[in-house]
């Protein structure tokens, strides 16, 4: 789940409730979001070459029970970072990658951070494809419509266009089935399934 804010006033909310949802920064626990890069200090006996993080935006930093969470970069170049223990952005750091099921996701996140701090092109987070993002938008649109009392046909017309919906009989239309699936899957996301979006789909 998202970590609760530890800012002034002792807020019990995960994020500032006064913020618009599109403007709020959410900090996920590292066990929930494998796209978080976990950083710690270089071991004293290590000769591994490392570096310090570039200047960070203090507005994106939050202290929590796991350490200091930071959002580095903006837009598609965003990388979420967690500094654990006594780690400091002003000291050389190393990344921790657990050898578990999420290892490849974490390695990809480390590679994106490395490219960001070394002035290289940072690829977009690949956990969601453009097709998946498009379907997510449609799912939320469908659920919003359903909550407002719209029929499945009205939702389909809003998403796919009235002309496409009118092309075939509604009761046997593929768009009818697609719309019902969008609502069902959207409700499942809201009920907690959204956490699966933080992980890559893996082959069985």
C-alpha cells in the first residue's frame, strides 16, 4: 500500500488529501513496487566504484519507516528511489537487488536510474505498454460511466463512438462484450487489483 505521509501535523493520510489526484505523489512500500531502486551506503571494505546522486528536488522526498523515499526525474523519466539505513544522497551509494521473483524488475529500475544520473537517455518504464495504458483509461472511463448510471450501450458509445456501436445489433455486438469486460476489470482494479500494475506480466 502507499506509505503514509510523515510531514508536519502528523497526517494520517497516504497523501495530502487537499491535492488533486493527478498532482499527488504516491510513495509505495518497496515490497509492493519492484520499480523502486533501493540504495544504501557503500560497504566500508568495498572498493566498488560508486557516485553520489545529483541534486534532488526536496519536494519529492518523504521520510518513512523504510527510509527516505525520493522521486527522481519527471514524466516518463521518473525513477523511484528508497535510501535505507544511514544512506545519504550526498554520499556514494550502491543499489540492492534481491534475488527473488521481482529481480528483473528491480534490475531494470537500477539501469534507468544509472542512465539518469549519467546523462544518458532514460527509457520509459516498460511495465505497462501503450496498449495497456489505453485500456486502463477505457476501464476507468467505463467504471465512471457505470457509477453515474449509464447503460453499457451508453458507455460503449462514449468510448468507441456511436457510429461503431450502431454498426451491428447491440445484443450480439462484440463491443457490448468488450464494454462489459471493461467495467468488470475496472471494478477489480479499484478493489485492489491495481497493485498488479506495478509488476511485469510473467509467463507461466
